[in-house]
C-alpha cells in the first residue's frame, strides 16, 4: 500500500527557547486515508528533540500532531465520512423499502375506487 510521509516539527519559537536542540528520534503513527478508487497510508512522524536551556538542563520535546478523529482508530477523516455516508444511504434505502411495502399492502386492503384525502 502506498505511504505518504508527513513530518510534524517543533515550531521556530519552541526551538528558539533553548540554546541547543538536537533531533534524537521520532514517533511514527499511521492513518488510513481513502480517496475514491485509492487507499493510502499517511505516516505522521512527530520529530523528537533533546533540548538544552541556558542553565544546562536537558529535556525531551515532541512535535505536536493533530489526533485521530476517532480514538484508538487508524481511519482518516475522509475514510470515516465515506463509511458514515454509506451507512446513512443503507438506512434510507431500508426506510424507503418498508414505506413502499406498507403502501402496497394498504392499497390491497382498500376498495379500488377509494382514494385518500
């Protein structure tokens, strides 16, 4: 499956607040993205840095990335919207089918020349 990499980096403000910033690793998460007739994996790489301030204290900072729209899921927003639209379409088709079925049964029970007001 094709993969597209998206890097999330610390802002220039965050980097400027430290005297030394060294990239040490990254946290990688994958999200499925659906485009009609195509499915790809978006790799979100949150870059991780070791940062040192003026006093010589070190800390680890990660870049921020937008969370998944659905907790504990790797489905992307477009894929979720397609699933929701398909479910809605199925429900509406079932409602229409049952409505037509009731109308047909009602017409069988009523006299032929009777018309509803």
